[in-house]
C-alpha cells in the first residue's frame, strides 16, 4: 500500500519537474499579456511568434543533441548565414530552380556538419574548439561569397518556406474572416493526442506496469488541447497555418521519436552520460559524435533557408548569435550541462521562452540592449534553479 | 589504562528520515590502530564523515569528545586544526602538481600571507617523505606519474605535514596489490610507534586482524561490538559473524563443476601499449576456458590482467594486437567491442562507476545498454515493454535492493550497482564472461551473492574468466587459475594444486627469471 502511494508520489514529482518550465512559459506569456495590453495575443502577433522563432526552434532541436553529449556547437549562426547566402546566390545570380537549390543547400549543410564531425570524431579535437574555429570560417566565407552585400530580393517561390502559408480556406463567421483548415487541424490534433494517451495507458495496464493516477493525464491533455486550440484559432483569425509551423512540428515529432524510442537516440544519451561505459557497452562513440554534428549541419542549413525566406534576402550578418539562443534554449529547457539528460520538448519550450520574451519586450518597447540583459538573467536563473533542485534531490 | 584520545557518544545521524547512524558509540585509545568493520552501507564512512566535520556540527546528534573536550566541527578544516585527518577512498591528489605541491596542498607554507616559500616547502616535504620511506623520491615529479600505491603514501605524507594525531584511512588498500598493501600496513605500524593514532576502515579482514589493536563492528547504523586484540589474533570468522549477523560457515558457495569442451581461447597473444607502441604489455599469452568452467587470472596489480582482458574484448585496449583467437573451435577475429558482444563475449570492467554504469540513469536503462541493438529493439526502435520486463526479471534474479527499476543507479550501494552491471551483461546472453574484480569494494553479503551468480552462470554452461586481486577469492570460486606476471603467463594451477603460497611462488619465480 505504502509502496503504491510512494510510487504515485514519485510520478507526480517527476511530472511536476517536467512541467515546471511549461508553467514558467505560461506565466511569462501572461505577464506580457498584461504589460502589452493584450497585444501579444493578437492574431498577427501569434503568427509572428511562430515565424520569428521557427529558426531558433529548428536549431535548438539539433543543439539539444550536442548538449546531450556535453558539448555545444558554436558555429550554427555562421553556418545558417553561409547556407542562406549560398541559396540566395544560386537562385538570384544563377537562376537555379528553387527545389534544386534547396536540395543542394541541405546537402551542403550535411557536408559542413561532416567536416566538423571529422575533426571532432576522427581527429579528436574538442568540439568547442572545432566549432569556434568554424564559426569564424563560415562567417568569413559568408562575407566573401556575398561580397559584404545583401543578396535579394528572393522570388516568391523561395520566401514561401519562411513566410508562406498552407492551403487556405477562408470563410465568414459572424462577420469575421476565419481560415477553416487551421481550426480543423487544431481539432484533429487534439483528438490524436487523446487517442495516443489512451493507447499508451491501456498498453501499460495490459503489461501490469505502474500508471499515474487518472487525473494527471486528464489535466495534461486539457492543458495541451487548450493551448493548441488557442494557437490554431488565433492563426485562423489571421492567415491560417504558416508553412514553417508544419516544418517545425514534423521536426519535433521526428526528433522526439529518435531521442525517445530509437537505439540511436539512446546511444546519444549514453555517450553524454558516461562515454567510457557507453564505449564498453559496444557503442561506437566516435560514430555517435560524428552524426550528432553532421545532423547539426543539416538543421543549420534548413534554418538558413527558412531565415533567408522570411527576410526575402540573405545578409552577411544573418544568424548572428543564433548559436547562443539555441544553446540557451536547451539549458533553459532542462538539458544537463554535464550531458546525458535533456529532451527535445524541453529545448523547444526553452526556445519558446526566449521567443516570447523577445516578442513581449519588443511589443512594450524595450530596447534590444535591455532585452539581452533580461534574456541573460533568465538563462542564469533557469540553470541555477535546475542545478539547485538536482543537488537537493541527490 | 591507556587514555582515550577520542570518544564518540550516542551519535545519531539521519538522511531525510532514514537513520544512517543510530546511537553509535566509539572509543579510541591513544596510540592504537582501531579498525572499523561492517558491510557496505553499515555506516562506517558516515561515522567518519561526522568525526571529520564533513557533516558539520548540528546535522547529527551526540557528542564528539576529543582529548577530553567536546568538539563541534563545522568543516574539515576545523577538525584538521585539531590534528584529525581523513584520507578518503578516492584519493584527493592533483595529478598535474608535483609531489611537494601535493604534500602541502591546502596547507601551504606562507611566511608572508598568500606567498609560498618554495625552499621551505621542499625542505619540509623531504622531511615528511623520509618518515614514510620515500625520502629518495624526486619531489618535483608530477603525482600522476606515480603508481596508486605511492599515491596512497603521498596522501599519508600530506596528513603528516598537517601534524596529524588521529589518522583516518578509508579503505586504504582497496586499490593496492598485496605488495603495496604490505608496505602501507608496515607504515601504519611504524606511525603507531611514533604515537599516531589510526582508525582504518577496511573490508580486508586479514589485514585488519594483522595490524589492528581493536576492532569495532558496525551493522545497520549500530555498533555491534568492540573486539580487543589480547594475545591471540582476532579471528576473521568472528568479525564476519558480527558484520552480517550470522555465521558465514562458508564464504564461497558450493558448486559441482560440470566442465565441458573448450569454448574460448587465445594462442600467442601479443598486445602493445597504445600510448607507447614500443612497450609490449602482453607477451605470448596462451590460455583457454571451457564451458562450465570458472578460470581465474591471478597476479599483482599492474601484471597486465585487465589489459589482457580488454584486448580480448574486441580490442578495447591495446595496439598491434597479434595472436590467434578461437571460439568453439573456429578462428575469430574481432574488430570492435560491438563485434565482441555480437560474438557473445562480455567484459565486466573493474571500475563500475567509471566504465560500467551511466550513473544518472535508472536501472532498466543501464541494464539494456549493451543489448539495445539486439534484444531490446526491432528495426532500431526500442521495445520499452520488453525492457521493463527484462529489468524486473533481473532485479528479482539478482536480488537488487532498489525501490523500482526506475531508480537512478547512482543512488544504489556498491554491491547493488555491481549487480546491475552483471545483469547488463547477462542480458547480452554471452557464452564467455570476463569479470574484472567483480567484488571490489562490496561487502561480504553482496560478495556471496555475486559468487552465487558466477556459479549459476557456470552451471548454465558459460565459460567464465575471473580477475581478482584477492587470492582467497580466486581459490574459493575457480576451477583453474592462470598466474599472470608482467604480461606473461607465469604458471597454471589446477584445483588440487590451489594455494596462496603456490601462486606467490609462481609470481616470485617469474619476477626472478632470467631475462
């Protein structure tokens, strides 16, 4: 008896910790809702939040894998700029077709990642040094290929990726224009969430595994569905579902699955948790490091395309300090500084915390300088609280 | 009667409701060597941490009376000021500082505040080192170039430099070989002559009964008894009885060996040191192991046993490896550790924390780690249900004391951690298991359980190779023993030839051979 209640308490505890940052995210949003007189809940602003943060979210997903191995990638901002510039030059100067350009640039990102992975995994140069060096290299190369100039404007087929929408079906509801697909998508995903949760619970019960008390998943689902539909309704009131939202969601799903459910994901956690033990358990640790950085190169290229598309041009300064935003997002989202622990959803939430802070402060007219101070302090506070909690628990 | 240097009265210490120490009393006479014995988790280290101020005054109840006065230590520094120095199991030396710098670490000689007088440091370091028979060492040598044995001595020199009166040694010989242990024990006796009182925590009962004047046995946070050494040696069995609360009539479980055909073997195996390719670490070693057989590798520390084992395990150690490996009569060439695992070979490393476990993760996560690709996944997707079932099964089979399979392994005791590592490798379903120091640093009860597991593995027809620095252990559980020295086979003993003397003789003859 006492055993089951202890077990349940532990469930509650672990879940609480997991949702701590989500609650913080919510609070930050509400604070700015008040400070900005509701401006940050305007349909257009929700739309902007999604579009502005898409590249940081994409980068945070890749960065989380680096953080899991107890390393970081400092070069992502420069690689974003380089890939964006390359894409713009191919389309504007050489009139290469857009799909081909995207394919070539993504492959280029993979090659950049492999180049870094080669130094890290094969030559055993510390990732901090390799990526610091490449931060300089690719920023410099960006300047060189752009001749220090902005390259643009990009054609509409290109900008679609960063600033476009999924198919739109507008209709009038009580005198307001509403995009139907966004509403339908919100409802559809809500139903999928409920079904998935039910299936997983049934499965656990079937195998006689401990399950959390029923109110927990209900509250969890209620919150998720409320937030989800809040966003989709707001988007419906504006222009519908941004294309980047789809890209982000697909990436989040794929990478969550990889980290949680695949052997490869496990291996990344093992390498970060204890490199020696991982190696002696038959894991090819060099290979893991190589692919983690190759993957980061790929996602950097993708973020580069999205950023250039949103700005409709490539600039030499693009992506400046993106690496720091992505790293901060991972740590705010609960990744351990010593490696081996952290989640994709955490990193995404971390990225959203940064995004909502940026957006809220801009709306109430705080200067970029003050915004940096606030973001820095939030990072410091989040990691301090996290470390303190861990120490208290051990 | 001799006066007491230290009395610890009614010490009680709890960790969030769990009593680690419950009304413990300990009295230490001036100038004696006093041993603390008890199973892992009995509370020995906690008691010493209370004494040395690691757990500051106020976090425990009871009194520490030192030299007749009640002391309230707030940190290690305050206890060191009184002459109480603790040397922990994990050595606290800085690898890239010199011997002299380490000896005076945290205790620097600074005639002008903040500025170190190096000449005086060197002179006094020389003094201190000559007291422990290391007067001829080069003081500017970096500590990482010394062996573990000498490093342990440097720790003692450090304590002497602090003018220690009461020296506490936590498992001082755990990482040392017999020869090094011997030197350390002799030194303890010498320090005793100089009037230094010593408390030693040790699992090695033969050492305890050799040097200790009295022994206090602790079990489950209680003091059980204090045994004085009178004229007779203190009997090991009596200590064990006190520690486990039962008489262990046999420290090694019985087994009827059913030995079959040769499963695994190497011929003319050579291995070179990866950081110095000219150095041959393993030289022309040939050995084999049969199904159902437990084969021991005996030898001094540094004899090359771990290197040999790891080189067999998919070249986890070594360069330019040559020789012939056979499994089930077929030649085998392993390219990687994964290759070795795929060919049903397992190696359980000697250092479970550094090489065995991912400490921040839970039981089931650790148990499945070496068979993720085979048993616990389909098309690279992990089957969590299978994982949970297997972990639950092995928690029962191995009798692992944990709240659930979701407990973090870092919070388990040493014996239970070792069981998790063993479970991990049993789950990879090996034919050949190499166990490197499988019972290092774990208590008598857990050792017995590990031996039982080893026996059942052999009974199931597996071929088991055990490396151990505790000779009685090898004699107790093996069917055959290879004696290794300086990377070569110094001899082979059949069960009926087993004796510690024989093993030592083989080593000594090998050391004295003509090169």
